[in-house]
C-alpha cells in the first residue's frame, strides 16, 4: 500500500466517525441566537481591506470622518469617539452601512458589498476605532 492509498483508506475509515461526531455536536449544541450569530462574526483583518478600499475617503484612515459630500450635507461620522459607540450594537451598525445615508452621500453598501464583508468592516471599526 502506498502512503497515499494508506491516507485515503484511513480517511475513508474515519469519515463515518467524523460525521457521527458532527451530528452529535449539532444535536447537543444550543442553537445560537440570531443576533449572536451576527455580533462578532466579522473578521477585522478582512474588514480593514474593505474599509481602506471603500470608506477612507469620507471616514478617513483614522476614523475621524468629517468629510462632506456637498456643502450642506452632514459630515461623515467620526468613529473615534466614545459617544459614537455608546448604544450602537454591531447589528445596528450593520444595518446603517447596508442601507446607507443616500441624502448625505453614503450609498447603500448592501448593493456593493456582501453581507460577510459588512460584518467584517463592522468588526474592523470596533477593533480599530472604539476608544478603550
Ligand atoms: C461618500 C462618503 C462616504 C463613504 C464613502 C462612506 N460613508 Fe459612511 N457615512 C457618510 C456620511 C456623510 C455619514 C453620516 C450620515 C448622516 O449623518 O446623515 C456616514 C455615516 C456612517 C456610519 C454611521 C452610522 C450611525 O449609526 O450613525 C457608519 C457606521 C458608516 N458611515 C460606515 C461606513 C462604511 C463601513 C463605509 C465603507 C464601506 C462608509 N461608511 C463609506 C459618508 C460616507
């Protein structure tokens, strides 16, 4: 028996055991709450890439915002204050990014980003800018 066929034979023998373990875990693990599934499910490292490609020209690299799209539009929000983070959950941020602020010049990012990319960018905002 070559090494490769030995590995194939071993994994074939292990597969049913893995499946049984997975089914057992699925049956015993408590179902996660829908919000919990969204909170914290983002990857900040990938979110940084999304942020730097799409958000920095209004919210700036340091998250301080302030850029106005037109003279009368409200400035892009600063993420660098404790006030911003008070009372904003990840799912609220997700929703705000998804629907955007069309009147203020921020597009509905759900048309351009995947839901996972929005979760990633939310995770990045929190890690990079929330004052500690
Ligand atoms: C063209 C400029 C522009 C770009 C690009 C932009 N934003 Fe904004 N953003 C704004 C403005 C302006 C506001 C404030 C809207 C208001 O107050 O009416 C805002 C507000 C926000 C808020 C505040 C929501 C809240 O709860 O108050 C978040 C979060 C946000 N943006 C995230 C992002 C992310 C993430 C990106 C990149 C994917 C992005 N923005 C790209 C202009 C922009």
